[in-house]
C-alpha cells in the first residue's frame, strides 16, 4: 500500500462511518437487527439479521453484501438501507460483512461471499429462511459479490433472485477510460484505479464473469442511478448479456439518483422512495 493510502484509509473509513451510521432517524424506528456471526472462508464474519416480523414463519429472504469498493463500509454503514429494504419487501435480510482490502487482498472478498452464502443455506432453518425463495443482493461492490456467489459452481441454482443495486461490474481500465467524457466517468475511473490498487491486482479480469458463469445466474433485478452513477453505462449491456444467457432480467432506473444513493435516505426523499420501490419490486419478483 502506498504511504498516502496507508495514511488516508483509516480516516476515510472513519469519515464514512460518521456520514452514514445512525443518521436515518426514521429507519432507526424500524425493526432493529439482531447481530449474529457467519462463518467466512477464513474465520467468523460480522452480520446482522433483519426481521420485519420475527414471529412470521419461514419465508422469502435475502443475503445482502454491502458496497464500498471492497475497501470501505460494513453491515453497520448499510443498516438504514437494510432496515428499509426489509420493511418494503417484508423479507428477512441477512447483511453479511466480508474481509476488506488492502488488509486482505483479492480474492478474499470472493471467497468470503461464497462461504457466507453456503453458511446461510446450511442455516436456513434456524434463520427462518425459505431456501427455495432466497435472494442474493448487494450494492455496488456488494452487488458484484452477490452475483459472484450466486454463480459459483457449488451454489448454482441455490439463489432464486439477484438484487443488484448499481453493480460494480468491471475494474478494467480500458472499459472505464473509453467513455470518460460521454458518460461522465472520470471520478468513477479514479475510484476504480484506487480500488484496483487496494485489491493488489492489476488484472482487469479480476471481476470477469464469463458466459458459462452467467448461464448459472438466477433471475435478476438490476437497479441503476442517473448520469452521476458511474456504473450506469455498464448496467444495460450487462442486462443484455444476462438475457443472452437465458436469464430473466428486470431493470429499474432512478435518473435523479447518484451512485451510493441508497445509503443517503437520511438526506433524500427520492432515495427513500427508490429503496421502497426496489423492495416492493424484488418481493413481487420472488413471489412469482
């Protein structure tokens, strides 16, 4: 890790915590999560279980991975988002952490996502999850982890739905640099270069999802923001790749929202509305 990164990273993580944790007063009044521990690939992982109605019988549920470029955030920073998604969908949601870079270089994040998914399925009964109606979801980098876990060969067919909130789909600089001006991706390209450095990988293929892997994907809900969402230009072509692989895809665009806006429900009514609509849409898709 470069000296500047080493100095700035703890401060940046602390700042994100101050900006996001416990800021949504309305969400804090919703059902509080129960802290639990999930077994990751190399040890225990922190997780939170959200239950809109703890007395309800086993039903649809979601395993959720937080975003933050594989470097930042935690289940704590995404608490308001998960409370609101649980309330809107009526699902139980297990928000699971994973090892962050650069302390844990890539592919530790992939390994933890797969291990957490396998643990969740093995403990579905005690979590009151219906394993036949289990969604994998996440935002940004977390959406990528959900997609990676759902298409793992050992987990093929286990997820019933993907809920991908402005998914980070590539770290390949050639793809990001090709549309910097047209798609306003300068800031996004800078962020991706930073992420690539923290993951300690220069390979653009680090997040690559080939046709064989995509063919194992379940139905997907893909959510995008507006022009200030730098991953938005990748979302529609990716949806078409999934469709070409035989996957049913539902797309939802929220043109007024920026990347990461689902974490800004304490600031934006539009973000609150978008989270609620996403939860309702996901619930409808899983009930088909």
